[in-house]
């Protein structure tokens, strides 16, 4: 796989991420995140993607399924019909984790610039705070034929300073 | 008439004799963030005159670039996947120079964001894969393995030490399937992190396992590192697929990595290979 760096944002203060004017010259997008959220939920916080500013105002256009391991067993969840944002639950540590703990994810968005089909997401990620954690794998789609030119990347309560998102273009 | 240079200098106080800069020393060759560009890093000579510019020339191509006094010289317009050597010289503002250095070792421009750093090939007797002096100029590391251990059983497990082994805690959540059930477990260990179950000596001949281990923020000195792994293998109908997410609870940057088969006295079988990649960002 050959890929080219498009953009990186590292937070110097707590916030979420926005990537605009995403080039349309690649086959796929590859997104690598090192992150931790600000809300308190010990099972872990979600990763959210919104494409082209679609947060559900024009309809709930996202669906997804995930499987989880938590150390004592496994389970799965899904949003088979529709949601207003692409969500991967429980994939980042929350504000109650000890200092220094972060999670990581690797997300691929396939054929993101194709204007004739919906956009497919696949995600793996997780975290461990030496006392609890999650390993998560999932996939989903954004039901739009529009090419993705903007991505909002969020988590519950916003990302903690030090979190980073890097976006790459995968060459066909 | 023969001109006596000493007397000419003494009798012509307005003529300034400029010291010639000696040859600089090349200290490194690296891919620049710009496609087709190699950075030729150097240190100026500590003797001789001061250079106003440093000029580097590629071979092949005779592509020339200059820097106005500071390292590196950025040589652009190079072709990816072609090996180049460089010579470099310092010059005064009037062009005085001691000439070019000897040619450097070769470097091959590769602009992709995923840059191979080092590769290990198993020989049936080597136990430790050692990646040392890991460059600190990437965002993440990615290790991809296609490997098999010579432990006398159907499978073994690959383990990894990042940096000062034993001096930190690693904990992880494992999520795996053996084809008939899904299980998840947690482990906490002093240093060593499991990165994947792999086939071993009694597995089907020719069977090798797949491992991809992502180390995010490995060069950070302020937070813990994350280790996210995928692995899979199959041997005559048995096998495993695993995902592991964990934390290396250590703040120093990771500068070295060891990977070894967990089984006692084992080694990587011939045909095994690990490649360490740096991910630009």
C-alpha cells in the first residue's frame, strides 16, 4: 500500500478536528488517530466522523456495526438503520483514565471521491488503561454519492490536548 | 618580472586575501517532506575560511542545489526509487573553495508516507529481531510481519519490547476468534507486549502468520504509547484472528524495538520477515 500524507492536526488545547478541502486525487483515505476524550464514561468514548458537514440535518445517513472485546468477554452493537453521524463506540479512554493514557484507531474510507456510490468505512482501535479497556472493530457507510471533501472528527466532550489526527491518501 | 607575493601583499594594503573554506562533512541523507527531494545534512569545516554557500550535486543527474550557509542542502528534482550519491562543497562569496567532498553513500528517494526503515529476515537460528536507532521524525511506526517460529508446537506467540525493556508496564485487551468462538482477555506485563499468535514448527509446512503492529506517537516524550495489533494465521484448518489494543506505559521516546518468539529457546524460521515502517505525518 502506498500512501501520501495529506494533513495532520495535533491539539495544543482540548477541541475537535475539522479537515476541509480534502484532495480528490486518491483512491482511499487512511486516517490514524491518537486520542482521548473529555467526557466521563469508563467503558470508553466514541469516535465520530461527519462527512461534508452532514450531521443529520438532511436525514440520518450513517449506519454501522461493531464488535468489542473488553477483557472479560465480547459483544457487538450496530445501528443498522440510520444515525446522524458515523460512530465507533467505546474506542477512546475517558477522563477518568490515569494521566498519559490514550487510545488509537486506524480508519479507512474507501473510494471516498467516487460520486456514484455510498462511502464505506472500516475501523479498528482501542485502548487499555491498565485496569480496563476495549478492542473494537467495525464498519459502516455514509449513504451519499457525494465525494467527501470535509471531515469532522469528534469524540464525547471533545478530544484532550495532545490528541492527533493524521489523514493520508492511498494511491490506487 | 617575478612577483614576490609577500612584498606584493605588504605593499598593497587594499588587497584582501580571503581564506578558502575547507570541505564540510556530510552527516546525513534523508527524504525531505517535498516529493523528489533529499536533504544533504552537513557540518561546516572547523578550519579554513567561512563559506557563504554550500553546493551539493547529485549523481546521477548532476542536479545541483545550494544552501546559504546552513544545513541541509535540499536537492530537489530527483526521481523516486533511483539511488543517488552526492558531493558537497563550501564556497566563499567569490567562489573560492577547497572543492567537493568524496561521494556520499547512496540514498533512494521514496516519497510515500509509509517509509521502510529496516527489515529482518529469519534464518532459523536468530531469536531477537532488533530495530535500533529508530529515527524520530515520523508520527507512527508500523511493523508488518509474515513469520513462523520454530517452537515444537502448532503455534507460538510473537512478543515485543519497545525501548528499555522491563522498565515499563504494558497492558492490553485481546479480542480473538479461533474459528468457533470469540473470546477476550486482558494481560498486564512488565515490558513485553504480545503482538500476535503465529504458526510454529509443527504447523503445516509453508504456513506463515500475518502481524501488523501500529505504534502511535512513538516519539512523544509526554504521553504513553499505544500498541494496536492485527494478526492472523491458518494451519490445516486451525488458526486464529486477533486484534490487540494496549498501552506502553512509558513516556520516553521509543528508539529501539525487539521482537521475539515467546517460546523458550525458539527462533524465527527461515522465510520469516519483519519490516519496520515509519509513517510520516
